C-alpha cells in the first residue's frame, strides 16, 4: 500500500518538545538493549505508518484499509497474518512448540467525530477521526511485532507470541467478543495492551492492580402517550415532564439503591422530544451511559435501573420502555501481569517511568479478554512534558509521537521476559 509523501516525514509535531525518552536500560547485549536498538531502526517508519492510519480512519467493523495496511507490513516482514471475520487480524510468531503464548492486543477503529487537530496528516474522511489513540495502539503493537520477528529470526525469541489487531472497540459490547469467538485466544495464556493517556507525559506509563476501567452500558428510555396541547396537560400524559423526572431522579435512585463504593454513575448524553413550543409530544427519548466500578454491582444495576424508571414515571400516566444494553465489564488487571508491565517499563523507559494510575469510569472491551486469561493494560503517556493535556474522544486530540517508540519497547520487552 502506497503512503502519500506528506505523511512520510518523521519530523515531530511540536518542534519545541523535549528529546525522546532515554533508551533502554537493559544489560549491554541483553534483550532490553537489543529491543532498544531494533526499535530505534523502526522509529521513523512507525511514525509514518501511524500518520497514514490517522489520515485514513475507519469506524468500527469497517476497518478494511487499516487491516490491509497492517497485514501488508507484517507480510513484508515474512510473517503470516490471518484475517479475522470481517475486519482485523491476528498474527503468530515465535517457537510454535513452546507453551505459554503471550498476546499483544491493539484496537484499530476510529470514532465518528470530526478531526480538529489541524495537522498535515489530519483525517481525510469527513466526520471520522482517531480521537482515542487507536492509531498509536495499532502502530505500537505492529512495531513490537516487527521487533519480535527479528529476534525470532536469529533465535532470540523463546516463547510464542500472538499479535491481535482488533476491530470495533468503540461499539458495545465490543469487537473483543468477536475475536474470542473466532479463536483469537486459543492457546493464549496471558494478554497485554496499552491505552493512550494524554494526562501522562510521554515516556511514562500508568499501572494499577485490579480494576483500571469501569463497566459501561448503553441506556435508552422512551416515554410515550397520546400527546396533546400544552394548555391541557391534565388530559394527556406529559411526555416532556415525565422525561425530566427520569433525567433528574433515576440517577439519584441508583445512588441510594446501590452501594456507593461501587461508583455507579448514570449520565445522560442525548434527549429528544417534540418540535413545537405549544404541543405536548406523543413520544420522547433520553439516552445515556450507566457506568460502574465494581463488577458485582454492575450485575445488579440493570434491574435497579428498570425498577427506578418505572416507579419514577408511574404518576404521569405514560408508557415507558427501557432499553439497557450490556456493554463491557471493568478491566481488572492481574497482579502478576501488572508487575510484568512495570518491570518492562522500568527497564526500557527508565526507573521513574511507572506511575500509579486512577481507576477510570471509561469502558474498554479489553476487559472481555481478561475474563478468559490473565493479563493487564497500562496507560501509555502521550503528553509532551510541559505541554497541554488533551482529552480522548475529542477531535483536537494530539499525541506526542514518541509514545509509539515507548509502546514498542514496552510491549516487546513484556513478550521476551
């Protein structure tokens, strides 16, 4: 696949940013030093690939071009990637007779948001952008795979590895379930992933034992009645007023019916009802997300939600339908897996590179893999030291591209420990 010339420049986005993090700290001639040298050789190419993916984002389950680009580069390295049903791919390398296969996972889909980063490699697809850093995730796992392939070719990779390039992380319940159903975890004994964190400086990673993200569900409540004139609300069910009660009271009910230590949070993101100031509409809908830090409370929250909505609207003589779509459980990092990431980070990125991260209310379908095999996810710093902190899922997201190199080193070292 030909990459446009304007995407090829390895020049940094911010010419004033500090120099790249210190190279690996492994013993001279040891695996850390070898990985660092191989990552150095790939740095400029990986920046170019990341920019190409960023310029051509594809939404969930439509990642055709992205899949082809990754597959072509792996084949050029002598590997044999296998397509997943639809989009995405897996690729095995290393000694196939050895046990204990380790998996490195990247998500590859973009968001239906307008790119506002104003860079030469900004999205060329209107209304679609890599605003969550999946272009960085994909490139880091690709780079780690290329490093490991070189080590394998000279007999220095002593355990089997699987690269997983997963589609559809941004939809619920997530493409991870599709990968698992397609056998993507067959033979895998542990799995690791990174997620961009624009609040953490490049060259650092955030880790945490136990839950690092939240359960996340989609909620939709539709209220309906016969409708009527705003001068006669007593003759019909007032849909707008009933929706208002749902919006304000249901989150409060959840806060009293569920253990507050579980961190239950119901936040509405969209409300639609009516089109005229003097007419009570016949239907209205409010949509939002239900998030929970604790998996046990998450399992109970759905029934509490249904009961709360029905009880809140009962006085208003309206009909109500609740759609609660189970999303993902929390990502629960294994203690041993977290330790492996931390050890690799300290060796490859420096002794001060590991931070304790907070538990996020964001959802991540990497959680589904961890219900099958142990492993861990770390937050990959993407902020230029001293620079602005951006936010994910925003069209102006910028990442310090040195994070790609840091991710390559970290993941490759985890796979060779």
